[in-house]
C-alpha cells in the first residue's frame, strides 16, 4: 500500500516565522463568507476577499457559513478557527480565525463567542458578538445583555488584555451597558463611522472595539478602512505589539507607612518612648546639622511605629525610585478621574462575588485562585477604610455573603451619587452666567459628523512618549542659544524695598493647623512622605517636627533625601503629543508643610512693602514691578 506524505503545516503568514512582526487584528462584518460547499455552492467573494488581506487574527461577524465548512477551509491552510453556535439553518454568525499563535474557545452562544488567542508575546481574550439588527427597543436590550455578559466574563478573567469586538447594530452611547463599560475602564479604540446604509446619509459607528486597559497597552494604531472590498461595512485593523511591551521607566513611590490600628495608638506609642531617646532627639534639634537632626527625627518616628505594632525602617533615606517595568495601558489624552472611585467600588464587589462563588465553604482550604483573590481584596483597601473592619470580621461563609451584599450596596450608592454629581455639575455649569456664551455656541453648533475614512489612531509606548516629551521640553528649557537674563530692573525694584525681617520661631500650633487644613489626598513628592501619614501623628511628634524646621531655617539647607523634586507630565490637550503635556513639579511633603506654615509671615511682609494689597482683593490694576519676583 502506498502512503502519501502529509504536507507540512505552514506557520505564520504563508509559511513565515511564527511571529514575523507586529500583529494585525482584523474586525469586520463580512455579510457572508459564502455558500455551503457540501450542497454544490462555491465560496463567494467574502472568503476570497478575506484571503487577499493582511491579518493575523480575523474577528468576523455575519460569517453565515457552516462551522464544519469553515473548519475545513482553515485546516487546509494551517489556520485555527472558532465559531459561535450554529443557528436553525446550520450557519454560524460569528467566527474567529487565527493565522498565528494558538486559539482556544472559551465561550460560545448563537450570537457571541469568546476566545483566548495565545502568541509568543501574550495571551489576549477576544469576545466576538453580533447584535440584532431590527432596531427595536427589545433588540437593543438584547444587545446590551450580550455586551454586559461579555464584560462580566472578561472582568472575571482578570486584568489581562481583553477586547469586545463585533457588529453591535447600535451606537456606543445607545447601549444600555454603556455606563458599566465606562465605569470598568473600557474604551472604544476608534470613533469613525463603519456602516453605510441607504437610510443614513452618513456612516454610523455600530462596529465597535471596546478594549480594557491591558489591551490598550498593546495597541499601537487602529485604522478604519473602506477599501477592503466588504459590502456595507468598513474593516477595522488594530496593530498590536508582537512581543511583550518593552521596559520603560515607571515611577514607583515609596511604601506607605502602615495606618494606626486605633485613633490614639500613635499617641500612646509616642508616650511610651523612653525619655532618654526623646531628649537625645531634642538635643540634635538644637544644633545646625540638618542631616543629624533629620536622622534623629526619623529615628523617633521608627520607634513610635515599632511600639505601635507596625515596625518600619529606613525612613531617614526614604524616597521613591524610577524602575524599569513593563507598562500596562499606554498613556492617552482622555482621563477617567471621575470614574476612579466608582471603579474601585465595582472591582471590590466583583472580586467578592468571585470569592463567594469559588470558596463556598470558607474558611476551609481552597484553591490558590480564591485565596489570592481574597488577599487582593484585603490588600487593596485604602488607609482608614471602614470596609477593612468588615473584612476582618469575616469568619464564615455567611459572613462572606453578607460582606458581598454590603459591597454591592456601596457600589449602587456610589453609582447614584456619581450620577447626581455629574447632573448637578452640568446644571450648575449651564446656569452660570459666565458660561452663557459657550452654552449657546454649543447648542447652535451642528451635530458631529462621522467620517467615512479616518487617519489611523496611533498610540506610542510610554518609553517613546517619555523621549518625545524630554526632547520637546528640552528645546524650551535649554535652548541651544539662550539669551542672557537682564536682572538690573529687578535689582532696582528690590533696592527700594525694606529688608526682610527676621522670622520668629515657628509655632507647633501653626504646623498642626496647616496639616489639619490640607487634604489628605494630595500627591506625595519624591521622598514619599504623604499628608495622610503626617495628619495621623500625635501633637508631641508635630512639636518635634517644628523643632526640625528650626534647624533647617538656621542652616539654610534641607537634608539630601528631601531636596529632590519630582516632575510629572499632566495631559492637557487631546492629541497626545508632547506639547500637550504640562509639567508639574512635586516637592517634598515635609517642605510643603513648612512653606505653607511660613506663608502668612511672607505675605504680611509683601503687604507692608506694597507688593500685595491689604484686605480683600482689589479691582484689576497695574501690577507692582517687583511682582514677577514672586514667580522666580
């Protein structure tokens, strides 16, 4: 008997390397890939068009082909495929085809499917769905259910890269679960129209690409193309990094000090410090050596926390550092600060729900995933969180379920509060007389016009963004030919002003008032000291901090660990370019408390000199010639 050798399975693009370069993900509504070849038909232009395109993973809607036929076609080329469940006619509506990597089906229904696409660099979860096209409210709700279920499955899978793609047959803002997508941090990768119909004058964007933060960290560009040859719908091509994201310098703040167990635990611990140790620290505050004084002060802080049952070390040289790490989501111009707290409530509730499902006989021994999720819930609670006490009281499975119900109630309450806040803020802005012109301009402006062909949206990696920002701001701060500043005019202004008087000793009460009035959520500086840590200190330690400020004022210098400033770039524009980022300098928190404590004395001197006006703010007038000195 003669046996014929099987053809060698092709790898990559037509026999190329397994991962030849950047990966291209294609998402498109094909209308139909072709007829059933088993009943005498031929594969129509949909399949032939797909063969002529360059892609590594194809996410197809309205494939309308038998799953067995598609599997044979892909097997002949060495590809892998997964489809949704066949309908009554034996055809699959959704299909996912992979040229490279490994494709694993994770979920399948008649109108949606989930796959895990594993390549040499990463594993991506791709949800493919096709919503009903009738346009009725009932079908819109059905599309919302499909999307919400895909979102829940993706969120339950962790923070890995995930994409929900498909033909939703609905605009993004019309989806019933649009608020849930925004709250969970999912964003559409493009904004151009993708569907052209006879009933619409302009293309509508109903083919959507919702991506989480992990997936957006891999995306380099997204393109909408009408030149692929598919009828009615445009194809969307997402270019991904083939390998894992490269290392980039990421700022890692210093580890936060442990929160006190009770409100007066730090005060009791400070009182328990031996008097000899406190007298030795006070003696150092009488000299002029700031390094020794700072070492003595931080030594007292370490002793206090050790007696309070939360030992810490190395506070004298405490500071954050820039580490080379693999970034997750790339920096984008649009921020989501308004949803940060709400997303925290949502993630806490979903994690607790998973722990309840995976650990029904708590606290018996369980799998590593459930225990890790439970540990993540407890570690993610912020300082002073009331929910931490509820988590500490969980002893049985019923306690866990009660805690999960409490987390859900807190999320619902936070969601209603966030919606009311946005509504009230919008109402206040519309009623503001200063915004009347802008409001009328917005009302009279024409509706947004979707475009048929749009330029690709490109997202640079954090390392590339850092290089571009450094180059752009270097040209501004350190030009090749810098002009010599003229200081003669400033010298003439200062000559006519009285000398700055000697500063009186700083009062501990003033420092305590500054800490009490400053919000605890202010960002920390390079040294890592946080306002919430200082606000928890007892008055006796604040008095010792005031003595340390006296050493700094006598010596005229700060310790080395407090003398480094951190420059951060805040996105202010919508293009993502380097010139749309504004640099902001974060100084040491210890320094900021001192500067604010001495601010009243400095402002009083400026009022005596006539640079600042006395009493309430005067009407606009010509500024004092020495006023620019305040900004130097």
